[in-house]
């Protein structure tokens, strides 16, 4: 069920004191979600998905060519996906690898079709009282099927210390975010394990935790939750160093041109980068990765904790994150992202994501988010926004290399300008089909 804008404007703005109250309420919601998912559920078989490395006890680079994770998969990633399914046809069991010429050439693919309602509800022809006082029933946005990703990948690894990998997202030919790169390409140099890994090319700067859901508010804000400042598939020309001198410490730092970030920023109502300014994009991240062993690897507890930052022009964002996962059970991730930019731009986003592995081929997830943002709107006015989002869903793997992701999403968004405000609520079921290898 969905509701549209308020039937009347409220004579108040989102001031500092009410904003602090809402932020505290969001923190309490995150804490409650954390306690709930830590306290329930028996032990089950763990999934070997790359994004579930917290429950596998291994880094993203175990299954992916890039140490950052995401993108092309290596031979181990191929094998993990082959073993994660309700049913494995006999023909699939003969597919031993995605590599050719003794692993010197590897092929990959990520394809996503998303069924969802996009945008905010519109006012109904006849105003009728809705569930909440002051709301009117509204027309839901149309249900559409979106080709989010159709991205084949190619990796060449002539020697163990050198990899050349890249991919192209053909779905950007008919739908692309401002600042989104249709392709990525990188050269990865990794020789002595005690020395840094070097990545050079069109790559995504490493910040926070790399998620595979671009609707998260961590990289958007409450003023424009559906126009991310850092869009899906964001990448820039540049280079990055990744160094893991010991097993429990990882450091990342990089420098990039800022053409795509500037394009994303200037397309928004508020331009936090201030695209007229020259400058590069820089990024840095430090994280610790403790691990506690109990009764062998199957019962280990794995954790992440870290900080990161990204800056360009007038924009500076910082992320703080922590995560914990138990083999044979599930994981919990908590992240906060703060940012400041030109024209009084400020944003704060909080997120908690919990997963529970019921079976190797069935994972349940729940996510709670809250984001606030503000920016100058001219003539001394301030534009302010508050968005809350809740997602309940599952990841189902019927056969190898196929994922179904059904979800229920509830979003509540409010915007205030010059003492007047508008608000809407949209609840909907969505479905994603993900094909990968």
C-alpha cells in the first residue's frame, strides 16, 4: 500500500533539535535490530558467496580477481557458485572452471533484471483519508522491469603476479546514472605478499564496505535518495594501493581523476563537489580483521572494523563500519556515512544489515536505514530531508549461477523547504534475477 504527499503543508521546518531526536531514534532502531538478530536462530550451513565472506572466513580476493571484491571471479569463485544451489543438474557438474589455457584466460558475467516500482507516489484523483492522519491515498508508480546489469568480464593472467581484467555493462546503453561508468578495466600487480598490491585503470575507489545494492542510502542522501551521489558502477581513472602486512590489518589508499564524480554531483539539485572547482578524487581506508577460532574453522567468528574517507573539491565524506559473522550461521554489518560539501551540504546515513543462513541455498536478510541531509536553497532558505528505509528479503539459489532475490521494501521520505514540508510512504514487493559466473 502506498500514500502520497501530505494533504496540507506543515508550518515547521526540520530544525536541529528535532533532527537530533530523529537521529537518536534511528540509532535505537539499529540497536534493536542488532540485538534481535544476535539473539535468535540455530546454527546452519554457511553460504560461500563472496559478499558473505564474513561467514566464510576468507577475504573477497579468495573468489574475485580484484582484492577489492566485485567484478570478475576466479576459479575458486566459480567453484563456490557451482556448489551453492538447491539442485545441480548433471550437465553443470561437468563445468569445472571458467578458465582456459591453464587459467591464463578467465570469463565471467553478471546480469541483473529488477522488477520494482520507481519514484514517489502521485496524488490520487480523489483525496481519501489514508492510514495516517494528514495523508491521502495516492497512485503507486508503475511496476517496471529494469535491465540493471548485463556485464560480461574478461581476465588475462599470463603470470601469477599480473592480472588484466575488465568488463562492460551493456545495460548502460539504454539506462545510465549521471556519473556511472559503463565499463571498468584494471591492471593488478601483486608479487611478494608482504608488499602492497597495485591497481591501475578505471576502478572504483575503496570506501566503507562494498555492497551490491545501489539503493542503499549510504552513498545517496535524504534529499535525493534515488539519485546517488556515488552511483552504481561508479569508477574513475586512477590507481590504488592495497597493503595487508599482517592477516588482521588492511590499508588502502588511492588517487583518481574526478570526471565521473563531478558529473554525478552537478546533475543533482545540490552540487556538494562544486564541479567548477578542479581537483582529484582521493580515498583512504584502514580496517582490522580479527578472527576467533572455535572447534575448527567451521565455528570461527570473523569480524571487520574500520574507517574510510573520500574527498574531491568541496566534498568530504567519512565512513565508520563494523561487522561480525559466524561460520555456519550468519552476519551483521553496521555502517555510518557522514559528508559535507559546498553550499552548506551535510548528510548523515546509518545502516544495519543482518543475514541468516537457513540453508546453503537460502539466506534471509533484513536491513534498516536512516538518512538526513540539508543544503542551502538560495535566498537564505535551507532544504532539508529525512528518509527511512526498511528491507526484508531472501537470496535463493535454485540452480548454480542463478540467484532470485525477493524483497519487501518500505520507504518513508520527508522534505522541508522554507517552513513547508511534504512526505510520502511507499511499500512494495520487488524481485531481482541475478545470473553470474
